[in-house]
C-alpha cells in the first residue's frame, strides 16, 4: 500500500502539471483573437428643415380703359390708356401689352410701389379704314377709322365691348367705356 501511495504521490504532480498545461493550452487556443469592435455606424442626421414660404405673386389690377377718339380719320392719333394698380404688399414690375385685333402691338414695363396706381398711355396712328378691337389686360374696347365724310356722320358708337360699369364722353362727344 505504501507503494501505491508513493506512486500516487509521484503521479499526482505530473497529472496536475498536465492538467494545468492542458488548461493553459486550451485557454490560449480556445480564446479567439480579439476582433476589432465594429465601427459605429453613423446614421445621417437630417438637416434642420427650413421652410420657405413661396413669394407672394405680384397682384395687379387694370381699370378705366379709355380710347380717345373712338372714331378717327386715317393718319390721326388714337390714344389708349388705362390705370394699373399694384394690389400686392411689395413693389413689383408689370409688363402691360396692348393688343390690336389680337396682335401684340406695344408692351410697356412699369414698376409700381405697393398700393399705388399708374396711368399707362399708348398712342398709335392708324391708316387703314375699319374697326379695331383693343385688348389691354382683361379690358376690351374698340375704335373705328373712317373717311373724313363719315366722321361727321358718326354718332356715339359704343367703344368698349363687355364693359358696363361706367362711361364718359370725351370732348368730341364720343363715349369711352371702362370696366372696373
């Protein structure tokens, strides 16, 4: 029995050494090499929302169309005028186009401060006999170019189509209408 105890005594340190070395080997081999931590993912930060109000469009009102004279001889001047009002909150420009018989004849650009009114005048000479339709913005009217003898016979022709709000007479007795 003593032999067995001695054998176990000698064998025991050897077993302990083997176990320790095995554990140390297992620790080294079973522990995976440290892997770098994944890089933090940066989620895009939304930019602060800047809400811009669309600019308020300029608002203009065209009134008081006048055609003078409404009956003229060839080669005489016909003056067409109207009032243009800026009804918006800021100064702005407007291009007023004069159409004669649906053809753009003249354009004028005018800058008007907020709330103010400007009178625009167009003066043209016409040689050809006939009736001419005038469009200025939403307003319409007409004038007639006649022979000299017909001028004396013409009474008070209606100069504006579709205008019913007011009418005035010029110095020759011709009526000029306007739509408000």
